[in-house]
């Protein structure tokens, strides 16, 4: 059995598709899924309960905290490998099986399906940003996070509770050295970018703030990070196809960095910079 924890905050328009995507083709008893609806003001919990006859358990808590939801979900599941999946992620059972098998082999302690970014219908500036981002080490050398990751039992034993920080996915990634984490070769999940530059700025402001907070709180984890601004700039500099897009990428990342520092200085780490522009597309029927 594979356990899956899904923290969900106001995800009424996405949770059904998320659950359908992984349950379609799953064998009875193959997946243990817990949806933790945290602080929702919509019908997320009710929509998730439609899948209770397929083994989905729903926890409805009034506390709007993703970290709190992750910990509640952890307490409610029992098996490994253990996945943590955002409610706006579309991943099928074959990808889950492949990642689970990778973790059961014992060499890797944290893994995820291979990410695919579909920015084909996005405005030109958004496409430019993601053409660069998907060419850099954080994305191309074993992306762990961006809405989905899984631990082996050994990997999950490296920490107790999820800490109260912004970047739970980066915290998970850095629990493992580079050779202990990896992506599936065949199984994928799709990242759906925002529909505007402002949306990109919001999510990368959150990501940068989470990174700074994580490095300040857990400096010992930095040794497990094999990415850096210097490496990224070097790759951009020696890749001519990226040059036309680099000003957009670098400008947005600089703006995100400035906004992230302000966010932390104002002690606004609890304010969630969420972009909802792609959620209606995700929630639409396949």
C-alpha cells in the first residue's frame, strides 16, 4: 500500500480531478489517501467525501495551515512510500507506482514524477520566463517539489514533524543529498503556470521567501543543495537559445527576491502568495 497526504485549502474546483487522476486504474486497497481540508471556506471537504467509497479519508480542520495539514495527514496514514500531493496536481497511478518502486529499491529516499511544464498557451512573457526556468538545474536535475514529492520510510525518519515554514517542498528536497533524490523516467506530472506575469511573480516571491526562511532556520540543510545563482547564470550565458528570454527571467527573479525580503522583514511569512489563474483550467473536465 502507498499512502498519500493531500493538504487542501479552498480547492473545491480542483480536488475532484486530483483524486480521479490517481484513483483511475488503482487496485482496491492499493492507495491510502487522506485529504486534509484546512480552513476551507468552500466545498472542498464535501467534494472529497464523494470518494470515500474508494478509500479516501477526509479530515476537516478549521485551522488554515498547510504545514498543520501535512502533520495531521501524516498522523492519519500508515504506509510507505508516502506521497505529499497538492490538490491542483494531476498525476496518474502509473507515475505513483514508478516513484514508489524507485523508493522501495532503497538507493533513493525522496523522489517525484518527472515534471512537465505546459506553457504553450501562456502569454509571451510568461513563456519566456518558463523557457529559462525549465533549462536550469533546479528543474532539470531532479526536481523535488512543485506540488508533489514522496519519501521512503528511511527518508521520512530524518525529521519528526513538518516545521512551520513556507517551503515544505524545499525542506523535503534538502533532507536528501543529490544522489539520494530523483525523478521518474516515464511517469510525469504537469505544472500549469500562471496566466500572467503577476501570477508568476506571486508564486516565485513565495518560493524565494521560503528558501530564505529555510536557510535561516535549517542552515545544516544547505549542504544538500546543488543549485546556485552562479550555476544558473553560467548556463544562461553559454546557452544562446536562452538569451532572448533571459531579461524577462532575470528581471522577474530579481523582483521576486526583493519582494521576498520585504515579506520576511514585515513578518508576513504566514501570508500565502497564491495564484489562482490556472485553477479553473485544471478543474475543468478532461
